[in-house]
C-alpha cells in the first residue's frame, strides 16, 4: 500500500510540475499543435475554460451537449440566435435557411436579389444582376468593362490601349490588367518577360520566377539562393535561416521547427507563380471581376477557375499566425479558402495532427491507471 501511495504522489507531482512548466514557459513559437482536432460526434468541451478541442471542417461545436455536429448545408435550416445552428463556411444564414449570398456581379446570373454583390443590385427579369439606380458609388455597381467615376459607370481602358492615367484621366485598366507606365499601355497581369521595364511585380511573369527589381525597374529573377532550415533545428534556441520562415511549435511551447510563410526555394516560387498566372489568365478570359475575399462556390471565378484558384492557394498561401493552429480544423484553425476548395473536391494540402504534449498524455494515463489499480486493491 505504501508503495502504491508513493507512486501516486510521484505521478501526480510529475503532472503538476509539467503543467507548471507549460504555464510558465515563454512562448517563442506559434502554437500550431497545442489543440485537439476532433470529428463529428466527438466531445469538444473546453478544458480549464479554454477551447482545446476544435471540430473538423464542416462541423461545429454544439454548446448544449459539447459534441461536434455537422454544419447545415445549402437549403438546410440554420440559426444565428438562440440555439446556434451554423451553415457551412461558404454559406450565410438568411431567414433561417443556408444560402450563397453576395457573389454575382453586374451582368452575372442570379435567381434572387441576395445573390447580387451590392445593395443597389437586383436580380432582373433577364436573370442577371443589374443596378437599379442611375448612379453608382463603387465599381461593384458597374459591369466588368466599366468603373464608377463621378457617380456614373464609365468604360475602362482595354489591353493595348494608352493608359488613361498618363493622359491625365482616372479611367483604370480592365480587372486583371495593369498600366505599364514604361510603354504607357494597359497589359494583362504577369505578362512581362525578363528584363522588361516594370513598376510593380504584378506586371512580371511570375510563372518564370520573375519579380520587379526596384533598383533597375525591370523584371528579374527572384532570389533562388535561399534554403529551408533543417527540420532538426530547434528554432526556439536557434533562429530560422530566412525571414520568410517562422517558428512553429511541435509538442510544447519551447520546442519548434522552422516553417516557410511564403514560397522560398526556386521550385516553390515557380510553382506558386505558375498557378497564380494561370488563375489570373483564367478570370480574365471569363471576364470575372475577381474579389480576393470571395470564396463562394457559385462566384464567377470559382465557377470557371476553381482548379487554378485552389492550386494557387495551396502553392502560395502558407501563412500561419496566432489565430491559425493548422489546416483541417474549422474555426480559428481554418484558412479562409480551404473549406470551399474541399467542398469543390480540390486538395488543400492535408491536415496535420493537432496534439497535446505526448509526455503529459503519458503521465495522465499512468496517473489514471494507477488510481484505478489502487481503488481495485483497496476494494479487496
């Protein structure tokens, strides 16, 4: 009996010291793995008042029973007050039903007013979003080939035509195009080749790894000499090798590895650039006034260019911050585009494990097992 009690004291004391260590350790890496990712039907009850468990994509934590339950799909019942029943990430709850809203631009197909992307737009009898006002307050209230200037929709400058800004006018180029100030004409995004004069990297062909060199004002190759920091480097004690990397936690708050925030190597940069240019060319071809924040499946750019959109996000959007604890979990852990791309059947790079420190789990398991054994012995 004395041996069992002594073992209990050692285990409980070890757990206490470990918990104290986690509580007092200085956070020098981003807490990407300090969460549980749980699936439908699993418990999501907070531990010690903190949201430790995050429900996987397409589910939410029902706070009545603290179970992960499936979010409502399009056309299903939802509620944003009282007993919360949320919609899937790309849907909005409108009059108690989950629907796609605010994705259609002027001239694009619609069946309901709420599908149009501005309060001044209505779904007209021809099945397209139209401006019901004779004036405009933003370019969203004009068609793809027009912009809002002086409260009136006016023509944009098409590719190959002189940039209006050089003529003292304010008319911009088409969406997905840019004014090449060196030659004074509008050109498609990412269309300039090596050594061409430029004023912004959006003009240079990123699929070739080109960017605009600020010193020479010409398109040149990005820095391909950077290398990834070896995975065995603990970056809480040794800095990451490149500023494009950040320190992410592994199993505790003071052990981390270097993770790139942006494409870093030559192959990564060119892969990101190729998918970015492909997407830009696609939305221009289909005359989509692409809004970067729009991840609604029925939007123009996802109807026509979903493959290149999701590839671009997968190859380029790697940033993790204090509100992003990894991919594959909903809520704070979900990058904005991922739920939509998964819904459309495209890869988002998989879901890394989100675990609490393994040593702590082991000690808690031993403590539980020992307590059970002690109770059994005492019952005899």
